[in-house]
């Protein structure tokens, strides 16, 4: 009897094979080095010289920063944190710290510009209800992943609190956008603290050193 395989099964196998080949190329050190170098160039060379450009070019910087934050979020949380060869997380975290610094200000939020740090929080943490974040911080077996995801988180929250406090100290108008950003950070911290009582935290008590370090950095203002 001649063997017969339906076309739909052949197509499904072909699609699975293609996905495997794509994943094999994406999860490659050269790819992550390219992302790392791109973010470093934007953070260290482009954003630090944006004051030299004409005012009508400033919207392009907003789009550039937003794109970089989305790229960094996807790379850090969805890829490198799940990947064994993840030494690029250190450099990407440093670039993110610089990009956060140039992302929001009391002036731009008062002007009506959307908060880039709020968008980062939504894409990296809030959209899935912190599921991926807690999976990394509590379940991930790689200490490097837990450390740098925690580091990015503490830098982000502390940048928001510093931005808010600086506006208060200078007597600047506290816009609705700035208040929303600060209130979202407050709710974020509450979720972090409450998670210490979760079954996932208790079950993975041997892995929570980096999580506790993150909370400590937030509580003490961090090393910015």
C-alpha cells in the first residue's frame, strides 16, 4: 500500500520546521549583539546630542526612543531572559537607563506628550498582568536573567519617583500625565510587595535574592 500524507499535515510540518529555523537564527549571539550595539549607539551618541537638532526634528526623537524601548522590552523580557547566552543584558540595561533619563520630563508631560516610561511599563509588565515578569523573577533558573530584569525594574520605578519629586521640589505643575505615571508606579510597587506572600514566591524561596534586591533598590532610591 502506498503511503499517503494529507497536504494539510505536510503544510503543518513545513510551518513547524520554518519556525524552528527562524528561532534558531533569532536566538543567536550575533543577533543580540546587534541589538545591544544599536541601543548603545542610540543611548550614548544620538540622545546625548539631540539638543543640537532643530525643533521640528524633535518628534523623530520621541519615535526613536519609543521604538528603542519597545525593542529593549521585547529583547530583554521575551528573549534574553529565556536564553542561556544572555551576557548582553548588562549593556542593554545600561542603555535602557540612559534612554529612560531622556524619555520623560515634567515639561514634555505638561505639553501633552505621552509618557514613554508608562508605555514601557504597560508593554513589559501590565499587559499580561505581570505573568512573564513573575515567571522570570520566581521561576527562571538563570541568576543573570533574574538580576537584570530586577535591575531594569528598579531603575524604571526610581526614575519615575525622581521625576515626580523633582517636579514637586521645583514647584512645577503636576500634570495629569505625571500623576498617572506616579500612581501607576505606586500600584506597581504594591503588586511587588504583595507578591512576597504568593505561593510562587514561597515555592521558589531559593531564587528570590534578586527579587529582594530589586525591592531594596526601589525602597532606598537605587543607585542611579
